[in-house]
């Protein structure tokens, strides 16, 4: 993954880790990193679904 992409995702990773009470210093263990990654994927999927619902609604207008 290019460094630019990693920097872009870092705030999302930090937010999920912080909201999950996983670590204060964000030095996560392997299992915690997997959990954060899974939550990032869920957030991206939910965002996509939400945007698709808005697109469907706007087509009906």
C-alpha cells in the first residue's frame, strides 16, 4: 500500500482503536490490529451502503 494511502487511513484506525478502548498509546497487538482492521472494513461497507441508498433515493425524485 502506498504511503499516502496509509496516512489517509491512519486517522480512521486511531479513531476505531480509541473508541474501542484497545490502547491509549496505539501500539496494538496482532489480535487488536485485526479487530481494528475489521471495524475499518465494516465502516467502509456501511458508508458505501449509505451512499448507495442516497443514490437510489435521488433517482426516484
